[in-house]
């Protein structure tokens, strides 16, 4: 009788250990911060007095794609200056 109780306790401990190991291995990517965030936004990119809107797809701070929006360009008057600060013009993914 004592032998079978001991075996049951050992099996219970092994079962608990397996549950803990499986739970940690499933949840681990979220705990380590390896989850990436993919998002998109639009941005106008101007050269001289011509601006073109782009759809920019980011994965965290990495650019995945940057595609021009058809028909979303504008020709501005000569001497027009972009009011955005220089750093603001160049940041596509944050």
C-alpha cells in the first residue's frame, strides 16, 4: 500500500512539473519581449516643391515596405519650404 502511494506521489510531481514546463514554454515569448508590433501609417515625403504621400508599413522600428499612394502627390508653389523639422521628416518607424 505504501509503495503505491509513493508511486502516485511521484506521478503527481512529474505531472505538475510537465504542466509547469509546458506553460512556461508557451508563455515565454511574451515574457521575453520577442513579440513584434507591425503597424502602418502614411507620410508625405517632399523634394523641393513636390510632395508624395506614402503608405509605410513598420515592424517595430524596421521599415517593411514604403509604397506611394496613387494620385496623392501635390505640386506646391516655387519657394515653398517644408514646415516640419529636419528630424521629423526622416523618421518613418518609431
